[in-house]
C-alpha cells in the first residue's frame, strides 16, 4: 500500500506518498523534482544515482524509500548552485571534468563522502573511492584531478552537509 | 568594401533601427528557386541552408541567438560553436545563446556524426557571423554618417573615430539577415582571432555539476505519464499471447499498448511502470527463434561460406616498384561491441490536436522526423522533433528507437505527454551493435626493407542503419508492429568517408595497394554506427601489421612508419607522440620489465581519421601479467593535428576520452551472444574500464592557425587499439590479433 513518508533532503523535510519498496531515486526525481541523481542501471552497478544518506554514499536506484526516511539525505543540489557552486563543484568546473556529465552527479557525491572522511586523499585513494562509478566518455583523469584539486583547497563546501 | 556589402541594398540599410525578434524563415534552396543555374557554392553547411537568418539572430536585448543543426552530446560542440560566433562577431562569449537541432527552428545539418560538426556547422556559423558583422557595420555606418571601414567593434558596441558610437542591438532589424549568404566572403584571418584557440570553459558544465535541468531525462511536462517497453526476449520473436487485462488491473496502469509484437505499459508513476514491465515479462508468451551464427562465430571458418557483396575499395599498381621478397600476412578480428551509454535511451512524446512533438537525444532530428512520420502514416510537417541532451552516445544507440516508442505510445494516450525510459537491459540488448569485423592484411617487403605491396581484405556487417533510409523505416519497433515496416536496405557508407571500409586505405606510400571489401548487408543482428565505424578495426589491422612487418624488416616501428610517409603533418604527429613518450628506438620498442613479474612494453599507432580529418598518433605503455592474462595500459601519449584548434582543451578532452574508451574496447569489450539470444544484460556482463585501470594520458595538440579545422572526435580510437597491441608485442614478443584482449586469449598467446 502507498504510505506517507517524511524525507529529510538537503536540510528540508518533504512528505511523499509511495509504496515502501519504491527506490528513492524515483521519489527524488519525480516527486521532489531533483535532477541530480540519474537513472543509469537500476542495479547499483554504475553509480549515476548516488546520494549521501547520513554522509554515506548510497545507490538511490535500489535504496527503498522506506529506509531512506530514517536518515538525512544529501543530493548534489545540496552542495551548491550553478551560480554559487561548492569548492568541489568549482574544482570540477575548473578541470572541465566531464564530457557528457551524466555520471558527474554520482561522482561528485562519492567524492564529497570521501573528502568528508579523508580530506587529503592520495590519487590512489580517490580512484579507489570512485572505482564503483562508471564513466563511458573517458573523463576519469579529469575527475581525479578535480577531486584532488578540491582537497588541496582546504575543502569546506558551501551549503554542504547539514 | 567587400563583395558582401555590395549586395546589401540601400533600402535594407535605411530600415536599420530597433529590431523585432521574429522566427527565422526557411529557404533552404533559395538559389535554386531563382532559376535552373546551380547556385554558387557556400562554405560548410551554409551551402544547404543559405539564409543568414537560418544561422543567427541579433536581438535588441543584447544577445545573439545562433542556430545549429548539430547536437550537443558531451563533446562540447555548442560551446565551441558559440566561441566561433563570438569571435567572428566581436561580442562576448556569454552573449551567445545556442539553439541546437530542432526541426521547427534550426537548419537541417543531417546527423551529428563522423566528427564533422566543426567542419560543417562551425564553418557555416563562422561565415554567416562574419557577413552579419559586415551588414551590421554597414547599418551603423549609415546611422553614424561615417564609413564602415572606420568602425571598430568591442563586445557589440560599434565605435567610430571621434567618439560616435552605437551597438549591434540598436541597429539590428529582423529583415537585415533574411538574405542569402554571399560567396567568397572572407572571415577573420588567423591573426585576428581573440577567442578561437583559447581554452574557454564549456557553458553547459555548471548546471551539469549542480543538478540543473541539463538532460532530456530531466524534462517534466504537466500531466506527463511514464512508460516502459516489453521488448521480446530475443530478436525477431513474436508475441504469442498476453493477458493485458491482468496488467491493466495493476496499480497506476493507464494503458497496456499492444500493436503486433510491440507492447508497452503506460503508468501514472515511474516505479509503477517498472513494476508493470516486470509483470508483463512474466505474463507475455513469445516465440523463441534461434539466433543464427554470426561472423564472430565464423572467424575461423573458410571465408567462402559467408554471403557477401564484394567490391574493390581502392587499387593502385606500380609495375616499376621493387619486387617483394617476403610476405607478412595476418588476420585481425573485432567482436560485436556496444555504445554502452551510461544513461539508457529516453524520449518524451506528446500527441495533441493532430500534432506530435517528440523530445529526443537523437543525433539526427530531421531524419528521425521523416521515419516517424512514414511509420505513423502522417505528414512530416505534423511531427516536430526537438533535440535535448542525453548521456554520451558515441554513435547510433537507442535514442531514435526510444523516440519512436514514445511516439507510438503518445498516440495511444493522446493529450498526455509520455516519457519512455529504456531500462539497462533494453539498452544493452536492443541498441544497434558495432559490427564484428574480420580483416586480413598482407604486406610485401622488398629486399631493402620497404613495403612494396599491400593487400587489405575486410568482412563486415553494416555500420549505417540510422533513420533516413529511402526504402524503409529504421526504427526498432517498426518491424514488430501488426503491420510491420521493414528497415531500409543498409547500404555501406561510400568513400571518401567509408563505412565498413573507413580508414581501410593506408596513408602510407605503398606503391601497390588493393583494398577488397566483403560487405554483409544481411546481418543476423542489428548493427549500426559506433564511433569510427569500420575505422577502429581497419586501423587496428593496418597498424598491427605495420609493426609485424617492421619487426620482419628489423626496423624500429616509428622509423619504419616515417620511412613510408611523405605527408609532413602525419610525420609530425608520429614524431611528437614518440618524442613525448621518450621513445627508445629499438626493434622491439621499449621492452623491459614492469613491476614484479609483469612485462612492460610500448607501442605506437597512427591514422588520419577518414584519411581527411584529424591526424592522430598514440603511444601506449602496457604491463602484462602473464599468469593472470591481464593487460593493463599504464600510460599513453597522443599527438593530434586538427588544423585550426577552436578550443584546444576540448580537443584534449575528446582525444583523451576517445583513447580511454578505445582502450576499454580493446581490452575488455564483447557482446555475449549465443543461439538463445543476447546475453549481455547488465554491466556485470559488459565490463568497461574502471578508474584503477585507466592510463595516465598526455595529449599534445599541434595548433595550425592557418589550416582548416578538422574533425577530432573519433581520431584516437583506431590508433589506440593498435598501439596497445603493438605494446603487448613489444613486451612479450607475441601478438594479440583478436579484440578484445581477454585473459584467455592473452594466456593462449603467451603459451
């Protein structure tokens, strides 16, 4: 049966009615109209849908909305805006770190989680943190450079994790 | 005063004043309409879309809207074209608004394919903007009472000596650009560029990195419903029975649409559509035709068993050339491979008042519109196809098919926009594949160590099955309808671009050459354009055999290539890549030990894409783990000459990305096919290169300001595959001739 859930997303509470097993991805995209998390595989294999729940990267395409209601959800919209991007987002812009950009939101969320637990990662640690994320355009090296650039800029992302 | 200005009438100039923003007028063949004489040739896509107003509009609000028939799919083309327009007009980059492929608004520039957007659209925009600048200056000259030659422009502000000034925005009129472009107009010369050649930041990235609405997938229309398709379990299967009533009773299901063996569910919510699709799969009963064997199964069989159309692509003979004293021959193959976009195909369609609007990430909205109209039996004018970005596509993926799916469903639920999202297995099983290929090459070596004879024989399925064929409908669902519509005959792309034979003619100066094509239009699987078409396999074969022949001649691979190349630009990219990599001349390339028990080697590959686009050389360094049969590309260097580089960093991004993608194809990628169907359904079945496997890449762009810009998007693909194979040979002394270089093949080669 559809159930009423209260989700805390980017610091704001939202009420949504959905089947408990509905993947969080569709609630974020269709009910909350957030574009950042992308549908890529629906099987937690590519990382395009990654968001943070209580600071931990989760694949929203397989994460039931019923479980998400317990935590604090951060999507890329919670980091910064096109006008006022966070330091991490600025680093991605600086490095022109994509081609199509479809995987970028998930990459940035994974990097956000990494930098929160390890503010000065090595190149190998960045790659390890992103290993479960797929990029088809071949922008990997730019993405790694962007994360390292952000880490060197004494990262304190604007409007980041509440 | 130039020729262009002489054509501007006095009346046009006097009408200069505050402009109105109006739609553009189409007169794609204005010149022809005036009589039977052939109109003068205009540069790039201007030739087919001759009105200046088709390309740009100068708005009184201080912006310039530039229209292109090309589409953005992550290659940065919209930003590069804006850069061209801003430079030619002398306005700020941020003043340019780009409108990309829309059948109701932009010029028809065919497909965004073949690395031609800068050559086609960039050239058109450059000349159209240069002429618009002259027209605006002429109007300003009248207004200010000075000579146009005495005017200067800075960011759209036009100033005369002595302080008088006006702006583009003040003198523009809607009528001003509604005229045909002038032949022989001269745009800026290389020394006048301000923005061209600069690494301007792409304008589409800030929204993409912040959750902005940047993709078709982000389009949300009022009343929009969600659909999923119930594709057959295997190509050519027929839907025998389906309990549609049971599906229709599921929560949120608005409609179960069935037309022959095309079936889909349309639901209020997306997750409902996904659930209904799962139920559909469980309930639908399909016929189970066996898949016939493919070329990939017959690589080892005698060639005459294959049904082929044979033709000579190219032949040249020089009876005076030295006699070959030694023949080096090998066969190279490539598996079926996938575009494997990160975002599965998506489309939105809306049918209302007899009009159909389709939002699509197709690479060719005009051809798509034509095929949709033909399939639905409606006038093309009643269909509008609007491009919006999807994930990177790398060729003809499922985008057009998803658009037709959406069109069929929009017709079934008129009044409500229908969003179709393919699931991951839809994309992997139903996107058109890159064709498996087999290439046999033989080099004849003279006594003095030169190649005097070169024979290249290739076998391939089609590489061009996009919409727009003359005698059929090239949309997946069409063949499954109750009244099926068959696809058009898949003719191969003719030279000089070539399809299966793309890049089959080596750029080297071999006195005797013959290229023979065995084309197989009757493919058991749907194959179509995957980045570079046949060039990837052809260059892999040519450049591998170049190394095998160099080894037979006891020559260094770099020196051996240069020995056979007169084209200075080709030589330069090879020399540059070799120098940047610290190439050590020796018969075996770099050789040497890697870390631990691994073997390390370097190899080079080169091609000029399509023999008329960018020049690209790649040096790859590999480490081979003989026990595990693992080949890793650890580093790569590339040098590229794309003539005038509009945005060098954009070129670096394309070459580096293409190199990494090609490394992934070469090391890992093959569609799994057996008699019961396509077995590649998820990323588990089709691994691609991951972060830990990606090489460090250095790209040098050789800027040539006075040369024409050359297409670059596919330049690295062919050379990379060969460079990896050659590096493996340098490391191990053995050859890998079958792509991909899976561990079992590696172990077999080393046994």
